[in-house]
């Protein structure tokens, strides 16, 4: 069983699913960035602002599957500038205060101008 999820009302400008439920047990959320869901445009700002918006976008997709980010088991983070890691990490720690998911963070060239961060996640839907 496999079901793709697309967030209603979000401009679809790239060829990917916002989320995929596999075998009804895991939700794979494609990389999300600091993008306004209504326009598909990058919302420029500080790494803290972009991190919050990116996590909000992930949470909105998790909600489509009846879950929230507390169900995350693995998170991959891509930063345009690894020197902003500590500032990103402070915001991330607010969103994941305990029982944190496994995580990988790397520096990367991101696909859209103005993007400082992209995050993908895998969530456990079943206990």
C-alpha cells in the first residue's frame, strides 16, 4: 500500500509529492523549505525565520496523515551555510524538546534562490 499526499491550496511548482504513506506505517515527507504555501515563493529572512516556516510546512504535511512532528523518526537537514548551524539548531530544539528523531545535517547548494534551509522527514504513523 502506498498513498501520496499533497497539501491542498499549495502551489505545485516541482514534480514531487509532499508526503508518501508506505504500508500505512511510515510517512516520508519530501524536502520542504521556507516557502509560502499559497504562492510557492521562498520567504526570505533569517535562518531562524526560515527554519520556523520550514518546520511549519513539514507539520502541515504531517497533519494530512493525522500525525505531528513528534512522530518523526528521521530528519535530514540541508543548510546553505553550515556556519548558521547553531542558530538553526536553537529553533530546531524548540520544536523537538524531547524524544528527538535521528538527524543528519549537511551543507548543500539549495534549489531555490534565497533558501537557507531544506528539511525532509520520516514519521512513524503506528506505535
